[in-house]
């Protein structure tokens, strides 16, 4: 069920929304996945090397044209992920989580937090595929995305089968993996073709690169819950 977006947090370090009850002790548990210079935490899907096309520039992890996806070297189960992203005009990308390498593509196993230019992106015809949606499964509400060229702050939380998508301090949606509602939605989507879609309780975080357009990330960090 999608609940009304509410502001329930304060702005903390790097402009990220901090959950209620956060403190210096919990902040110390964050693991940096991108510090502005190093890609040591990343590799390509089913390869040890970072695909050509991804590069660091001005403290960001960026791409300017279609390239292969990159995945975190480490796998995560229950976690809180925070990052900032900026997309070009008409751009389309995504963040995958709990993805495995059992299929030809990571989006066949890992749910996706959609990144999109909601104004000119081709996927803007339905909220099921607009920015912040659980791609093709749960829609995101409109009104919380910043204009093209500005930085957006994303937060993804997974605890067991519970998942939350946040954007710029607003909870966009939450859902329960494996619930009757989730099963029905997956059955009605293209993901019905891959029986292990969304089934893994631990997997890689990945950034989608195969769409055209400019895309940049910064301040990528994660912590186990």
C-alpha cells in the first residue's frame, strides 16, 4: 500500500535525509561505496573490471553514453543505502538491489529504484516507471523530483521482506516482498518471466548504464541493518 508522503526527518550530512533516532554512533557504521575518486567498490556485471564508459569527474561517478551496468563487489541483505544522482534531459537509469548474477541481466533478479527525467523521459507515461518507482511493480507519487540538472537524494531501506523508497526526504512507497499484493503485481508485469525475480534476500547493489544520456552519482554510502 502506498502511504501519503510525509517529511519525518531532518537534513543531515551531505544533504541526506537522516532517519529519526540517528546519532553519531549509528553514523559511524556507514560504509562508503563511492568517495568521489575511487571505483574500488565496484565492478561490471559478471566481470571483475569496471565497464568502459563509467568514469570519475569532479567528485562524481558518471557516464555520458550507454554502457554496461556496474555492481557492488560486496553483497548486502538488510541495509540502508543513500546516494545523490543527477540525470540528463530525457535520461533513464536505475538502482538495483539484492541483485544476483544467475541471469543474463541483473534487472531479471533485482528490484529497481527507477531514475528518470519525468518530463522528457520515454518511460514517463505511467507512474509505474517514473522516478522513484519500484520499476513496473509499484508506482511513485509525483511532485518530489527536482528538475533535470539538479541533484536528487535517494534512500533505499530493506529489512527482511520490507522495502522503502525515499526521494529528497519523502517516503515514496513501501512494500513487502512475497506478499499477496507483491506477487499479484509481479505476475502482471514482465518480471513474471523470471521466477527468481525479487526472491534473493541478499545480493548486489547495481547502477544501470545501458540507456542513453548523461548520468552522475555522488556520496554513495550504505550500512547494514
